[in-house]
C-alpha cells in the first residue's frame, strides 16, 4: 500500500505565499462553447460561470465533454465557437503559455531527469527567474505539499501519491490565476486518493485560488467541491452545491449518476405519486400522468420486519454504523435500503419486511416502454 506523508498544518510562507495570495480569486466564464471532432460533438453550446476562489468540479461519464471543457479553459484546445473569459477578459485566442494557469494531469508528467525541486521550479526557469528565487520557491511549495525533505530525489524514487504532490507544487510555483486538475487522482489507490483530495482542498482553501477539478468519481467531486457541474453529451445537466445535487437532482440523469438510486414503479396522478402503498408529492420536472418510475435514494426508504410484509430480504451488507439491505419486492423489483446497523438485527436474508418511502417529495421519470 502506498503511503502519503504527513503534511504541515500551517500555510506557505515567504515569496511563494505572497505571490499566491496577492491576487483575489479570478472568475472564469464560458460562453456558448462548441467543439466538434468530426461527427462527435464534444461541447454543445456550453455556458458556465466559475466564481473567483471557487473549487468547481466537472463530473460526468467518459465522453461527456468535461476534459474538453478543461482543455478549452487551459488553451490546449480551441473551441469552434464561443468564448473563454478570464476576469471578464476574452482569452479565447490567447495561447496556453500566456494564460497564467497551472495544470495538473492524471499522468503526473514529471521530468525524470530532473530532481523533485528542479521539477517544481521548471516553470520559473522557463520564465528566467533567478536561481535563488527558483530554489526558494521550490522549497516553500514542497513544504506546502508535505515533501520538504524530498527535493533532491528523482521522480522514480517517489510513490505515485508523492509524484502527484510534486506535480501540484509545480503547477502552483508560477502563482497561476487558475488551477486546472484533470483526473489528478485516478491513477492512485483508494487510500491515497482520499488523503490527497483532502490535501488539495486544504491547499486550495488556504490559497483562495480558482480551481476546476475534472473527475468521473462522484465521491471525489462531492467531497472537495464548492459546486459540482454534471455534464452529459457536451452540456451541463445541473450545477449546484454537493448537498443540493444529491438531495435535489434536477434531472433523472443527475439523480442516477450521483449516488445510488432505486427505480421503483409508481403511478403519477393528481400531481402526486403513488408508490409502495403510499402517496407522496413530486419534485422536479413532472412527466405526463400514469405509470412512471420513482427515483428514491437508499436512505429515503424505510424497511421494517413484518410477517405480513410483501418484501423479502435478499442480502444484508454491514458497513460499520450503517447496513445496506437488498430487498426483493413483488414483480421482480429489488431495492437497496440503508439503515442504522443497530436497527438491522432482524433484517436477515429471507426475512419478510415492509418497505415504505420516507415522507418527502419524490423525483419521478417517465416509465420505460414495455
């Protein structure tokens, strides 16, 4: 198992800190970005506003356009139409090297023949900064990311998590206005991913730097971002805080992509939905009346042992404080329900149970054709 070193609890000091903190967070705006690759539409009139100092995560399945959007911000990919604005200045035609942005890639992209400190200082070397300034800033940034004692090592002598910290320090060394992170943690094991995403968030908050974080991992996006933009087919389905995105998804796609979601047959009538023997109000877009599918989170279903219940427990998965119970309902429907482990002793495989939705509005989607 790869380990991540303990980082210092204080923020950066010296010239690096002064440069990184000297500017207020810079807003970014995308207006009507369109990008095609032959017949494939990667961005379809994308509009997005990123507040100064905000960490915005772009989340979505492969091919949804999130990396294309990031590359358009960075200047590595020129949109076919639309504009990229940095602090209200149109930079659509500005080369990537002149956009004052730092980028961290999935594959680290460190120079194997340079030491860790030389990697961090590389951007400053290109900018012809003095040797003493480069060395001082590299030392400060390595301290910030918890690698103060690794400066003389080479990338191959570091773990994957440590290499990604070096890549982050290198991106920050030039005091960019915007930090861009392209799936920066996907090549790391689970424990390191959790630790490093917490460190990225800590550093981002300390510096107040505007940050765009691209990921396909919903847990990653929800845990670090101020807001999350869920993308599908080159468009944004919803942009909202993690809480709102999870609790009040705007569309069925968002509901099912973010977190686990049960699909329960239901009937929509009179502006309310009938499911599992109860009637609940509807939230979000309302399809035509009649058969629909109710989208219900595992924690929004209530299960209880009931000799007369029409459900049967299939499996019971213990996860510490909570337990997930898989219940088979009539007509071949199965639902996942999260309950407190202390209340789950009677919910053993084969036990008859009753299932009802919690007393809250329900998101519905059109029923799939028979």
